C-alpha cells in the first residue's frame, strides 16, 4: 500500500512538473547605444494547452543582460497577438546588469523598488497577466529593449518564458469615479520624439457619476499625436506625455477636453515621485485664485494599449492663446512699431539647443550664467528683429534693476514690469519652497506696448518638487528662502538677481507684505488650503489604491523624496499639511516689509470661508475668519430655499473659527444643498453635495 501511494505521489508530481513549460532563446545580441528599440524574438511551439488564461498561462520571464547604467533601459514583452506589457522601464539608477533576472507576478519585491544589479526574482513593472487573455501562445514572442541614452552599451545574452499552472492574473480595472483616458498606439512604443499617431478615447459622465471602461467614449474619440516628455522626470518608470488632438485625417484640431477650453496642445503629467499626486494641481489652483492664468488640470486614470498606467493629470500646455497666455499673436512680419513689441513668452531654464536661447549680461549670485529661452515665438519662427527686441527689453529691465536709480518713481523698474505678477509669483514659490523656483521652468510674458506692454512673471509651472518633495538644497526645510538658492547650493542653474534686488525697495516689500496678509485671510488661509487639499485627496482616494498597486512606491524612496517617507497615502497628505503649517508659520514671521494699508475685511466674506470635504458623506468641517466677534446663524437649505437642517445660532469669536457638522443618516438625501451663514450684514452661501 505504501508503495502504491509513493507511486501515485510520483505520478501526480510528474504530471504537475510536466505542466511547467519553458522556452529559451540564446539568440541575443547588441542593444544599440541610445536606441532605437530592438526586438529579440523567441518562438513558442508545441505549447500544450495552447490557450493561455488564468488557469494555465504565462508565469515567468527571465533574461541576462549586460549593461552599465540600467536606468537607460526600457524592457517590454510582446505576445503573438500583439499585446505589449512593460517589464522594467528606467529602473536601477546607475547600477549595472540584469543577471539571472526573473520576473514573476507573485514575487515579493517589485523591480521598481529593487536596486541594481538585478539578480533574483522580482515583480514586473507591468501586469503580465494581461497576456493570459485567452490567446494562442504558440507563435513569436518578442523581448523589446530600448537604450534611451547614449554612452552606455549593452548586450542581451539570453532570455526565456515559462508557462504553467500558476499564471499571473490580469489587473482588475473596470470603473472609476475619475475620467478614464484610453490610448491605443497599435502596439507601437511611444518615443521621446517625434510624436506617433494613436487613437484616444475619454470616458467621463460628470462629477459623482461612475465611469466604466466598457462605456462609450463621450469625452473624446479621435486621433492624437503623442510623445514622451520631461527632463529629470524622463527617467521615471511612470512616463509623462505630450499630445496633440487631431482629426480623423491626422491633422491638428482644437478640441475641448473635460471642460477645458478648446486647444490642440496638451500634457498627460505622471505624478510618479509626487506621492500625493496633487502638488501641481494645488499650485496651479493657487495661481488661478490669485488672479493669474495657470494651466487648468483634470485628474484622471490612464490606460495605454490595455495596460493600466495609474493616476495622471491632463493639463494645458503653456502657450499663447485667448484661453491660455492671453497676449497678442506675433506674426513673422511684425518687425517694427507697436506690432514688434508683443507678445512674447520666454523662460529661465536649461537651453533647448542652438538658437533656442540667449545668455543674460548679468551673472547669478554665484557668478553662473542665466539662460533666457524662447517659448513664443518658437526658435524656428522668431524673426531676427523680434529676437533683438525681446533681448533688448530684458537687457533694459536688468540694467534698470542693477542701477542705483532702480527705485525711481518714473524711470525705475516699475516702468517695465508688472509688479503684482512678480509679487504673486514670489509668494507662490516661497510658500511652496519650490527647489526649482526662479531658476528652471520660470516663465515671463509681455504684450504689446499698446496693451500695457510690461513684462509679467508667470505662468506658474512645474511644482512636483515643491511643497516638501526635495531632499536636496534645503527643499525639505520649512525655513529659509527659495530665491536665495545660490547661497545654499552654488553652481549651475541659479536664479537671476531680480528677486533679491526687488526686496531692496521698501515700497515693493510693503506691497508684498500687504498682499501676503490679504491672501492669508483668503486663498492662503490654512483652512482654505487644507479644504482644497482634502477635497482632492477624497476625490482620488479610490484611484490612489490602484495607482500604488501599479506603482508600489508608497514607503519607498523615489528621487528626491525627503525623509521620513510616509508608508501610506493618508500619511502623505498629513505630511504635506504638517509641512505647510510650519512653512506658513515661518513666512508669517519673516515676510519682509511693513503694510501701511489695513487689509482685514470689515465683515466676513466668501473668500475666507472653507467647507470640506465637498462632496461629503456624514461630516462637514466649516472654517471661517471673523475680524470681530459676531452673532451668526448657520443652516442647510435645499436649492429651493427650504431649511432642511438648523446647525448653529450663537456668537462666534474674532479670528479663525472651526465647526464640525454631523449629518445623521436619514437627515439629508443624496444631492445638492446650500450651507448658509447668516449675519447682520447678509447671507453667504456655499454649495454642498452629499454622496452616499
């Protein structure tokens, strides 16, 4: 009997082992330095069963690659039916080689968070269960490898794929409360440049309405041109993209996306190293609320070629236009008179190749040079006379600022720059302690002299490393000045001298102080900031779980996250808010100047009232500022004005007041309401949305 059992166990084990089928290719080859992408084929023949799914399917991919600087490599796998899944994209930093590296969906460590040299078994970057879709796996599989940067050569030695009874399962993404963006490139890899043509659809049925990936495209359904974008972010595993909307013939076509004004140039921003996913959204919202154009944004979830890509932000690209940077159109023939004087968009940034910039005549504080880069008109379109004009204007601005008479009331700097725009830009950069502020992605624009003609700071751009998200050059410290970057980190990409020089003018600092105090009562009150942050965090709370399943970086260091690194998403939001509190406390005590104009309101107004979260379920937080003690009545009405809940009627103290409002089950149905705050001066109403 024992012998029979041993024989039975042997037969069962042998049958199980027979189900694991491995196919190997030793036909490796050179990985071209700096691209293009190459295919390394492997033929699967005689696989039994031939159909791969969640019962029997792809389990493991292994390969050996010699390469210095692994982060240069993008490695993907393509199945016989054309499905492509990313295996390892830009991982490993400056480490070398993939040695006996295997990728299995059930591994405990992700290739994203592992350190090179890679040796052992890791969870792949993409979801290889996507291959187990019922396709016939017999045929040609291709390992796709691209070296994205020159100077580091590599060789694929061999690779293999294994099928078995423990297959990877597809990623489950069926619906979202966010807009869903679906892009199909026809299996083509999206390059750094040029744009390739693809098909894009958007599913969005409105705020609070569920969106399903099986729904018809109702937000967009047409062609796009798309390419990768980014500078330091280009090396991140989650890629950002630039895209243009096109018509059915592939021609650029202005289009409205998710309620944003019609245009054809757009950005799909990947918040890979911003684990709140909202730093840019928050920054642009502040800029807009303080009266300046900044890119509009819409949070969404993205699928590319049936692969889930996580949370993205669709945002407007900075460009001239009636609904973007609203300055005059400058034609190539506009080379004299008033027509020559605007409009222009330039930026302080890294150069974009020969002819894309000019160098300031004035050095930064550490004696490094400053580049001014042409944005509009582009370097290919700007006429020599236009180049000469905008350079001369900037030379004049700098010359006046550098002179002893820069504060002159008639011919000083105020004749040439829009002071309010500079003050608000300064406040946003200092509030967020933007480590790239003033020195990179720092935009300026100028309209024609007949339309005001002064140089203005903005639009705001690129705040993913702000708000306590940089562990270098004191970017994580809640004290100190961003404009004084050169005294902290001398050498390379420095702010120009303008920002420090303006602070030498007592009239400027007085205006700065008044503006700071004004905004602290409204847009930059703690209650207003936290209300908006909490609303965003609530909005993406469901999606962030999927996002960090796709990109398992919570609690892990991704450049340049400061420590301590929170281990969950609520911790990321809490850390952001704690840092903001500390930063504002320091700025309250250190913003220079003396405000001689009383700016506190005589009565409460809608700008210094915050209600959050909104939409809400059972609890609402109400925060408001009162210049003096006042008796208030607070109630909730329906949209017809009928009182459905009395909240409070009493005297509130001067200063910031906080009230927590609980809505019990059965009191209010799902829908829209008004929260009314009634005083002797009138009624202020805030719209509320209750969700289940």
